[in-house]
C-alpha cells in the first residue's frame, strides 16, 4: 500500500502577509512526517514527527507561540489516535510540556487511561522521562502583545473566526495500511483558564479508524464538539451514499472530499460555527474543507510532491 500524509496548521482569518509563514509551517510538518513514511516508517511516528514540527513553529497555535488564556498563560491540549486499535492518548490544560503530542503518545502507549489533564498529566510525563519546560519558554513576544491588546475580549465564536489560526494536526497511513491521526492546540486566545476545546477529545477534534479513515479538526471548538465532527466524518466515510449524484457526474470528486464538505455544511447549519478539517479515507486518499477565510494545509500527492494551501 502507498503511504499517505496530510497536515494542517489551522483554519481562521489568515492575513495575506502571514500566508508565507503558514506555508512554511505546513511544509515543515510535511517534510518531517514524509521523511518517516518514505523510509517505510510507521504512521504513528510520522504523525508525531509532523506535529512536533508544527508545535515548534511560533507562527502556529500549538506548542511554542500558542495563544495565551485570560490570565496570560499557555495551556496546551493534544491527542494521538491509532486507527487499528481505536486506542487514543490525550492530554489537556498542560502548561509545562513543550511538545504535548509527545506526551499524548506516552498516554496512548503507556497508560491504561486515554486522557490525562493538568498537573496529573505533567506528573505522568515526569514519571515516564519527559522533561518539563519553563512555561515562559512557550510564550512568544507576539503572543504576549496580542494578549495585551485583546485581554478584555471574550473568546466567542465570532472572535475565534477572526483569529489567524487555531490548532494543528496530521493524518498518516503507512505502507502496512496503519492509519493514525493527531491534533495539538494552544486553544483560543483569551480562553478561561482550564477551558478545553474539541482538539483533545476523541471523536471531536480527532478520530482514526482503519476501517473508515482518519480526521483532524480545527476551528471553533465549542461548535465542533456539538456535532462530534471527527467521529461524524468517520461514520460518513463508511457510506458511499454521501457522494451526491451531481458530484458523481462531474467526475473527480471522491467520497473523502464529499465527506469533508458535508461536515463543514453541518457545522455551519447545525452548530452555527466555522472551522475546517483534514481527513484521509481508508485507501489513503486525502481531503480538506473549511468555512473560515483560509485554512493552512498540505498533503503529499501520489507522485511524492508536496501540495500546500494557501
């Protein structure tokens, strides 16, 4: 089976003068993940590598450079899910973990639980050899400046839609057909301390099932949670009737793309929210859709070429 990879750097109101930064971040994620897959590596290693690269980019809302909460702190969430076993590892509201996707993998592989939060998650990290960082090392000057300008504004869905980005993620399939998805985020700017959005919640911000596909979501978390968007996408991927007849006649549309489009329509109509998602069906075909002004994402086409948007 041919390996496949798709990543995203968030959906939102990405200004033209920042588009190059987002493309750079997406390319770094693709390069890190594809280096693993092109050498016959495992999907779980590729997703972790891709998301670590995205977390390290200060232009993106995950890891270093994340949005600050109401009190001026970074609180991070992440999830990694194995499509073969349906086991996930997730962490939420951690403040001293530079790459929360690494801790999410530890939870996936070394814990009987599927989600750990706050101080308990950080305690688990130290017990398993993951070094804690100084929380200030996660805060960039630009994030601090934005916090000072917007600290009195509530993190409403309207405000989130105007943010440059939110959340990063990746979905990969390796040569053995193993499918893995992951999502990582700093959450919304000015969020209440302790707020956890869709990103680390299984079925909301992320889902993977090798019998259906893998999904990573981004956007207004409270809306995505209402419709359990990632799990909904996985369920739709099992049903070929999701591809409308008029799209079949037009030719190149895939079930994967039809599902992505359908999820965004439901997010808008039922939850009255905006966002985006990337997904990959069980054959490794990627797709993406969004209702925000832009979404930063990229995938590897069948020839091995990187396709990056915007």
